[in-house]
């Protein structure tokens, strides 16, 4: 089931959405940046498959990751992914991460954003044209 959210700009489709748990915290009580990066990678991969129909991609670059705000335990975090460029073998995805603060009556803040580049591969891990198995 896809989770849809209406915004003033357009209808947005969260690639993934999850609640942050205590196991993901650092010594300062906030969620590890690496945990967020991992989910950004997953969300971008979901968008790459959705956009192209190709089922195998590898991450080749994560450009300009910007952490605006911390993420806390209990926050409901949504990862919105949008395709920005499609090449012959690669696809570029912009991922925007928003956090609905736990116990805050719907306060939503943009916490992170990144641009991720994936390359299409086949079952032998060889680079292929997008749309070709």
C-alpha cells in the first residue's frame, strides 16, 4: 500500500516511512546520521525501480547530503524520492526527508536531503541500459 500525502505543491508519494527507535540513537540521544543515510539509499532505490521498471540498481554516488535538523526517537520519518535525471545506464534521485515530531500534534520538519545516483545492472552485476535486463 502506498502512502500518499497532499501538499500545497502536489501529491507526494513517500518511498518509505518509519518510526525511529532507541536502537538507532547515538550518544547524544539523536538518530545516527548513518541510519538516515541508509534509509535515503533505500528510498532512492525504491524510486529508481518505480520510475524505470528495471529491478536491479547499485548506488554509485551520494552527493550533497545536507542535515538540517536532528531526528529523535519516536519521530515518524518520511522519505520522499523524486527522479531528477535518467541517463542511458544511470538515474539520479533527489530524496527529501521529513520528520513528524513525536508527541507534537503533527509538527513536521525537513531534516535531511540528498541526491543519489544509481546505475542499472543485470543479474551478473554488469552495467546495462536502463530497461534492459
